[in-house]
């Protein structure tokens, strides 16, 4: 396993195992789908994002709290779009 592979595996695990189930259900699948295609800078951003307190991060994802400038941008927009896709599938599956 390369250092890069180990980093991706660790990020995916951290995204799934934050201890805040609602965030896990968005961040885990997002990581599974996207981190392998992230640039080194995007991986750094995601790693910093995962270091944030659960309640803050979840509030940013749901847009119940403003996202700080250092995390607001294209990747956060992709994460929020992914959130909407996950919710849409869940709602369609529950009908």
C-alpha cells in the first residue's frame, strides 16, 4: 500500500467514523465517492474539514450555520450538492 493509498483509506475511515451518525451518513459516502479523485490540495482541505467539531461541521453541511470562509468554496458546494442527492434518494426510496 502506498502512502497515498493509506491516506485515502484513513480519510474515508475518518469520514465514516466521526461519532455523529447524521454527519457520518453524508461524509462517509461523499468520501467513498470523491476522495480518490481529489487533488493533494483538496485532500488537505478535506482533512482539515474532518478536524472540525461535529456540530459545527454538520451545521455547515445543512446550512443551519454559516460556513467559515476557509471552508466555503467549490468543495463545500460539492459536499452540499451531494447532501441533496443523498436526501433525494432517501426520500424516493422511502415512498
